[in-house]
C-alpha cells in the first residue's frame, strides 16, 4: 500500500476477508498478491466502510493463450479453436495474441 499509512499491510482470513481497522479516509493504492497468481494493483478513494471484490488470476503456463471455463489452459493459435472442447473461454491470457490491447 502506498499513500497515507504507506507500508501498512493486511492478510486475509480463510474466507478472504480483510480489515484495515483505524485507517482514515483518503486515496489509497492497494497491491494484492498471492503466490501462484498474477499480482494486481487497485486505487480506491476511501470515504466510509466499504466492500471490495478483488480478483486474482492464476499465473498461466508458458505459451498459454486462454483460460478455459473448465479451468484448463488453451494453447490454441486461433480464437475459434481456443477452449473449443473445454466449455469455452473464461478469459484470454494477457498480454497475448488475442487480447484487445496486447
């Protein structure tokens, strides 16, 4: 976390809940990370108690182009073939050849 209270950190409990306690209102940048997942950064304007849903995506294996709905990985070279036998595409691996903004 950077900004007011820079260096503060918190770990989630088993359900993924977290609390920063006495943190005052203001703008905060949060870095969310977990081993085996792509880290993410979110900037929030804290004005009151709030709930945030934060999503982390597994680190894809080398050469993967998409994550399939059945949680397998696709290595297909074209969009039509990606996850065709695995329930469809859950999301594209970005940056990658099929991302809207590679």
